[in-house]
């Protein structure tokens, strides 16, 4: 990416830590890769978190304790502002980091580093920070719109 002229979206840090957007019925939790914020977002539905996340569906990164990818479900909306006791599987798992192990600022700086060192594939940027942590980002119209850690590039 260093050979491409690019800017970083002013919203990239907010996306990484905690988006101030409601849960999407199609995409689930948007951004919000800080695990505390991610769990708080799911709990904000008022539903039991155990109905949304099965511990068997959490993949822990072997090299970075506190980095994990979570397959999850969200409660279906009731058509108003509430949620039903029915759940929808979100197709894209969420990769989150434990803020007690990695600060928000560390994650943001490593993400910036990975985006600078990364390679562009279509609109996706895959990169690695100097500590070996991998990140994926999104590139549109000369701007890196957002990025997040990943446990693999699969």
C-alpha cells in the first residue's frame, strides 16, 4: 500500500473500537472490534448472550491471546424497536480483541501499520503489523475506510 496514495477515514478508529450504530438485521454488529464493546452491543438487545454466542463457535488466536473470532447470532427485530426470541445467524464472524490485553490505541496503531505494509486485492487490504498481528481493511476511492484484526486471511 505504501506505493498507493491514500488517506485514512476519520471514522476508522471509531469503527475499530465501537461503532455508534444499531445492530443491523443483515450484517449484525458493525465495527466494534473491542470485545467489551461488542458484548455490550449484544447485551443491549436485552436478550441472553448465551443464546447469541456458543463458546464452541469462538476461535482463539494461537499467537495473540485475547484475539478471537466469534460466530454469533442476533435476535430478530419485532418490527418496532424491540427484539423477538428468534435468532438469525450472522454470516460474517466478528474478530474482537480484549482491551485488557491490547489497548484501543495499540490496536489502532498496529492497524495503521498493517495497512501501510499491506497488499491490495480488489477493495480489500491485507496487512501485517511489525508484531505479526494481521489486519484486513477496506479501500474505496483512495481512502482506507476501516480496518480490523483477523485471526487468518481465509
